[in-house]
C-alpha cells in the first residue's frame, strides 16, 4: 500500500524545446512533471504509453517508438510541412493512496468539489483516498508561417482541452476560449488553470468552466503557456481503487529570447 504526500499531485505536460520551427528543423519534446510549470523529466518506466500521436495536415502518426532516454521521457521530431502540428499523449493509470486529511486537501486544492461532496454523502470524509490517475496531454507546435485547424483536433482521449481559436494566429493579446470535454461531453464547473511562464517566472489564472465546458483566458504572444484541469470520477472497480482521475493539459508557446 502506497502512502505519500501531496507532492504526487503534479502537473504533467509535453514541453518542446522550441514551439516555433522552420521546416525540417529537429526539436526535442520532453514529457515533464512538476509544479508551477517548472519540473523534471517524467519517469516513463512507471507507466505504459497508450497513445502518443502526431497530428498534422490531416494525418495521424503513431510515434510511440520515438520515445527515448534513461527515463523514457523525450521525443525527437522534425516536420516536413508548414502549419500546426499537434502531439497528444495518454498513459496507463498509476495508483496512489493518501490518508484522509491529505486527500481532502488535495480535493480542495484541485477544485474537485463533486468528489468531496460524494465522500461526505458516503460518510467517507475520514477515510483514506485510494485513486488511480492518468494523463491526457497535448502540445501545439507551429512550423513556418502557415496556420491551419490542427490546433482544434479532438484526439479522442477521455479528457480533452480544445482552443476555440488558434493561439498562433493571433498577433495581439486577446481572450481565447478553451472547451473542456470528458467522454466527448462538455465538462462544466471544472477548475481550469492557465499557466504562463516568462523569463523564468510563472504566473497563473484559474477559472471555472461554464455549463458548456468553456472557459476564457487572456493570452499574449510571449513566453510559454499551459492550460490544465483535473477531473475525477468513481472508479468502476472499487476493490482496486475508489476513484479514477484524469489530468489534462494543453501547451503552446512563443519562443523566449
């Protein structure tokens, strides 16, 4: 039985060394875990990648065989066509158990009010939280000057974050709406965070999605961005774990000087 601190509750994201490229330029994309949009390579030996796909120019390519490194957490890519290129990753679930106070604080911090309410209804508030968690993450890379609709692809993961506008088609700071879907249905009242890292400093905004799963953030064309959320549901096999959570993120950015 695994018991640990809340430090497990890290964001997980895909981070290209550069977000803007020229055709055929090689770029490394790292699988990252951490806090405050600052982290380290994820340990890929602790899970199996179920999905790692590259989307571009109407095509989808399975790139799981490109993962390398001591921690199995890097990919090298180059792109032969201009436009948007989207990378999506989903992995197998990992188990965690937290004692009651830690789990309750975790639910509060991540805005998982629905789970806290269910625990109260079941008189489980003083019980440990047994959870399976997995990641549903995407990153958007821009090659050349052309833009297209690849940024908005629904990749079929259980938790999806989809921008309503292309972040790379903007030329000035303005609002972008992001739609959050769970099982392809709008996820309302989700706590969604927009992380912005610029010159080594991270700031963030947090808002709840509306009934249509939409939330809007003001985005400028500087630094790196990550939009993230967590959704948790009762696990279908209670003997295995009480809860199943899905951690979603969507990263994009503007190469720092």
